[in-house]
């Protein structure tokens, strides 16, 4: 299917895409090291920063590149969070807590921690593919692939995951604003795909949040009607509806059903 937008240029020559994947390689390198720690086949690079006299221009250039990389690493968590399933999961879990009306139960640390582990579970096949096709060949000692080849191989699994979970209308909107077009969805500019993916994740999470709220609102209405029928006007409905909602949620095995629905949306 052709998209009504202008043919894109190769992003591998752009510095922003290189920086993006340098960050990705750095944070995902732990997967490669964890897998190969048993055989000891991977040599860990060593970086030393110091102040001294230097006469080599290449040495100065390398030091500046390392400093620039360390600066860019500060935004790496935001980049990785926005290109994974974390956004949808944390919003859905927050909606569930709000719908229950349980204030800060479960606490933010639990919601964020569960969201991170579910994100790792969902993204494991994608990161495994990046490790096997890009990181491991780039880090091996014999016949390593070039950095440009590693970037190209690492880009494909990420784009595949994001394209699978991006609404076409959102993708077309961003591509039209940039006056771009692509012969296939796989040729879409990754810097255009990321905001489209985030908007699609927000849209999906809010739709799911609406369906989560509906049964709890019905419980609130039923409890409020019963209290008014009994003439208990001074009794706050939340005092009765909160235990009722928790009881219904527990009897329905709510957390398992919710997590199952989240995982089935990506698998």
C-alpha cells in the first residue's frame, strides 16, 4: 500500500539518527553482555576521561565526541520510554487506580515498576533481534560489522514494532506536515514515526481507560441510588462504593485480566 507522501532520504547520514542508535546500543548492550557473560566471549570497552596535555587532533576529537555522547545520554530514558510499550501500560494502570478511587493505592512506585517489567517482557523479542543482528556483530572481535551497518540493522526491528502499533491516520498526519512520502510503511522516516507512535499509544490507552471506567461508574451510580432510596443523604457514596468496587475487581481477578488485555494488544 502506497502512502500519499514524498520519497524520504536516507537517514543514516544524519547525526540525530546516529545519536539515537548510539544511545540505544549503549542501553541495550547489557542484553548482549548478559547473554555472553557465561562464555566470556565479549570484551568490555574501557573509557577513561582525564585532563592533560595533548598534541593529537584525533584524540581531541574523540574526547569531544565522548563528552557529547555523555550529554545526550541524559535524554536516553525518555527516548527509550517513548519508543516502547511503557507509555500505554503506565497510563492504563493509572486509569485503573483512578477508576477504583483508591487514592494512592497501589503507589506510584508499584505502577511504574510493573509498567517497566511488562515493557521489558513485551519488548524482549524486539531487543533480542537487535542484539542478534546489530549489537553482537558490531561488538565481536573478529570481523565486526561497521557502525553504519549496525545502525541499519538495529533500525528495522524498532520500526517494525512501532509501525505495528501506530494508526495510519496519525502516521499520515506527521508525514504530510513534513511533506514526505514513502513507497512502503517500512521506508517511513523514523523521526516522523516516533511522534506518530506516541500519539497512537496515547489514543489507544485512553480508549482502554474509558472501558475501564464504565463498570466502576455503574457501581457508583447503583450505590448512590441505594443510599438515596434508604434516605441516607449524609452518607458519602464513596464510603460504600469503594469496598464494593474493590470486591468486584478482586472477584473478577481484575489485575490478571487487565495485564492479559495489555499483553494481547502487543502479541
